[in-house]
């Protein structure tokens, strides 16, 4: 994939070759893990290749773009961020996702545990799709239904 400046995003062409050779065992990537992939972290790349394809949900895309906007990145960098996101399948929430979100949030609240709102949605997608989750956030350990792969920042 090429960026708006004509530079190739190095990790994606190699991963797309895997699509033809491998059974799909997807992994949902949260915002912290997505940033590690963008920065070409070797650990994050190995995990993404092991559980190919890495996918994101709309909440991760929104958090990622929010981070870019908050950092006041220039327009070309924002375009590159959007192009990077377009290389992923993006899960959209359904009524079933919302039901899982509600159950998770209520269960954790009764235990006195709160996590950031987007992370309830990310967890709900992982549970709904029955896929692994790559995250830099340890609070996902409070949700036993998730097959969590923790990545250090």
C-alpha cells in the first residue's frame, strides 16, 4: 500500500501475501497495539502474523484518529493515518455487540471495576467475533472471556 506521498507501508504487502498461504485466525488489535504495529514493533508484527489478519473496530479507528488530531499532526500525516487504517478490516457494532457491551459493563461495575468506555466496545467485539485481542492495556485481564495477548509499550 502506498501513502499519499508515494511511500510504501512496509508491513502490509508482506502480510497480504500470507492471505493466500494461511488459514485465517484473526486478532482484534486495540489502539495501543495498533500504534505498535504502525511503529513496526517486532513483537506486535509477530503476533499479527501469527493471528493473521489483524483487524480493528470502529472504536479503535476513532481513538487512533483522535490521537492524531490531539497531536495536531499536519494534513499529510493525517492522510497517512487514514490510509493506514484503510488497510484493516473494520468491525462495526451491532445490536449483539451492544448487548455484550452492556453485560460486560454491568458485570465489571458490580465488581467495582471500570475501564475506558471504548475498551468495553473493543472487548465486546472480541467476544462477539470469538477472536483474540492484542492490547497494551492490562485492564482487559478483568474480562475472562477474552483471549488476551498483552503487548508492552
